[in-house]
């Protein structure tokens, strides 16, 4: 397993799907139960004050995955394996270029990257918008949170979509 594969697992499966999205989904469910006259629960506050902002700590990982997919997962990297170590560097270079070009022709790598960039940019824009709104309102009362319910739902949907675009990247080398 190479670095890209490990980082994809850590970001998309370990953090995004199994922590962030689950936590966000629970937050949204709790928002549905919120009434204007009620107080904001500790769990809602914890999400707003802490968990929501985890995106800032992980977005560089997401960018790295998108930026490095083509280089890290091209089948041309297989030319460095022990089984092919007897080929000359010159042969590995031309074979690598040929293999890489065939891989790009047979697989929609540019489309996967473009889809992921577009989904990432949407998540980042929504995150920055919510972050700005939250910073303007230090008191997160029930009425205020209810006014932002749709914004958080949009953010959650954007995160799910982004996770799906990362999942569309094959997790193994495609050589055929």
C-alpha cells in the first residue's frame, strides 16, 4: 500500500465518513428536534465550537489526495517494483510514459480530479461562509441555530458528495 492509499483511508474512511459525517448527521438530527424556546444542548454547542472546525485541520489532506492521485496511482510507478528491477532506467522511462498515457486514455482520471476539486471547493466555500456567520454571533441560541439549519444541511450534503468523489478514485493500480 502506497502513501496515497494510506492517506485516503485515513482521510476519507477514518475521519470523514466515520467521524465527521456521523457527528454532523447527529448535529442535524438534534437541530430538527430543537425548538426556538428551548436551550441549546451541550452536544450542539460541542459540535459548533469544536467538531465543525475540524475541517480546517483536514482540508490540506483532502487537497493533497486530489493533487497527488495521478502521480501516486499511475501504474507507471509499478515499474519500480522488484519484479521489473532488471529493466534499464531508459526502458523504464519510455515504458512508464506509455503506460501512463494508456492509463489516462482508459480511465477518466481528469474527470475524477475535476469532480473532486469542484466538490472540495463547494465544501470549502460553505465551511468559510458558516465559519464567518458563527464568528459574528458569539451566542448560539436556539433561534439562531434554527435560522442556520438549511445552511448546515447544505454543508453536510456537500461533504457527503465530496466524500463520494474521493471514493470514486480507484484504491488500487489500474493496469488494464
